[in-house]
C-alpha cells in the first residue's frame, strides 16, 4: 500500500494517534498525550467504559489537542491534575464489533482526524484473513502491516522462518508427532477463542494423541489441534525482551523485560504438590490464558547477548524480499523476542519461542530500569512511540515510519 497516498490530505502538524480499545490502548494514548498528540480510541460497544468513562480525558483541556507546533511540546508539558485535566483518552468511536473499523464511515472519521494508527495483535485477530487489514484499512499504520501475519503458525512463512534466518536459537520443532522423543509443548488454540492459547504438554506420540483427544472432547482445544506446532519444551527462566527499533536513527533500544501471568497456571504455581494433585483429581486443569505481565530484570551479563539477538532480528527483517514484505521497510518501532534463559554446562543462553512484531501488551515494562539508563527517566513503550512520531513530524519523515 502506497504510504504517500495514505498520507494524502493529512495535516501532519496536527496528527491524531489511533488505537483499538484493548491490549495496549491506554499505554499508547498516554504516550501520545505526553508528546502533544490528540488520540482516538475505537472501542466495542459493551466494552467501551474503560475508554469512554474511567480513563476519558476530562477537565479544562479535554478533547483532541491540536498544538500549533509539535516542536514546542516537550515532555515537561504533561497534562496532570495540576492543570485541571485528568485521563488519557480524548475521543472514542464506538463500534458494534471490532471488524467494523474497516467500514468506510469509520475509516473516514479516522482520516478526517489525520490518524496514525498504532496496531497490535489484538487489532488483527478479529479478522479471518490478515489481507483484510493489509489491503482494506486505508489509514497509515505505525509499524509494518505486512510482518504481523508471521506471528501466526499456519502461514507459509512464519516467525520460525524469520528467527532461523536471523540465526536466533529456538526450541526444536517436530514436524511429526511420531518424532517426539522428549517433553514437548503442543501450541494448540482454544476451542472457543481461537486466538487464545490452550497449549498442552506431551512426551511421546501416545501422550500427544491421548491428551489432545481428551482436551478436544472437553471442548478445551480447537478441533484443529493436530495441526498445531509441536515444540521442544524448554525449561528456564521466562523473559520477554521488549525492543524498539528506530528507523529514524537506526538504533535498537531495550524498552524493558517482563514475563507473562497466565490463568489458571499462576494459581497452580501457588499450590503445594499435594494440592496440585487434588486439583487435578477434581477436574481442575491448568490453562495458559494470558491475563497480564510482571516486570522482571535480567543480569547485565545477559544484556549484550540480548542486544545481539535483537540486532540480528532487525537485519533479518530488513533483508526480506518484496514478496514477503511489500513495504521493504522491515521492523518499525516496538517488537518483542519472548523466550527463556536456560543454563547449560555452566553458562546461560537465551532460547526464543515467540515473537511479537508490534507493540507487546505489557505496559509494566516501564518499571524496569533500561530506558532510564538510556534517557535518564523511565519511559513507556507508548511514550517512545509518541517520541518517534513527534521526531518524524519535525524531520518531515512521517512516511518513513508508517505503512
């Protein structure tokens, strides 16, 4: 999609930052306001009060703000209760279902506001075909609209191929369940919510078949679980490395590190072994539905290895051919390499088993110290996005950061 055409008619001195009402909307909108941008949230009716009520901008300066010059807006000019304004969501567009964002009238509203849209996986999973967003969403997206499909494991080219090209260590992938010769994680999806995880563990072809069939009969996993990726079960300390690559400066930054909280798995972790056994006997089985994140830190001896890994990933994305990445821009802005730190033969290594090719849903990374080491103050991913868009406006390079 031609970015010049997408930006046609936009007032680039009065851009609005747009989000879908979920995942990381509050983080993005807060960051947008800190750098002088107005914002708009497309929320689903029945789930809109977080944005239209609880965190809605209110007070003497509520509503979309159009500064005369973004260059005059600094981080110190943060709206706060002292200035009579609280909240971070300026405008809300309510839709019956998230897919309605592709409706012409909704897109027209976003374009009238000169909206730059910040996408996330939450935005894409509501469409059966990624091409609907890639081809029919005529609003410029901060980041790549062509790479995100690689997160799905049923594509012809996936994150595993990308990680392999980058030379990043991943768990062993088993092409056939009959090859299973060690504990594995079967990355099946939920039956009811196909975008949510319903992973299960097996250690042989027999346990793969029996566990999968049992969960399917209970309605826990998708009927397509036999097509799910079978991945070596890696035992280590889970860490998500959340990066930001600036296509304006060519620099890679570590925004923070975190790990997932999953229900009801976290509840099982808090039980003693006898209690876990009783829970299983009573029909309570572990689930891996993501419910949040916890900020963690890593030893400084691991940081250089993490940066090397991130730099390899950026290069691999840049080198993709035009058929794979039509924009030829590679990764833009935030992404995450999610995995575990393992100990082998007295040394530590990082194994990556998941990739986020957009903003991860983890605003708590601001609680880790890495951006403070770089900028003097801790900044969130949402703020870093606001900073990047502001710089692109000042340098006349908005086209470089959108697709």
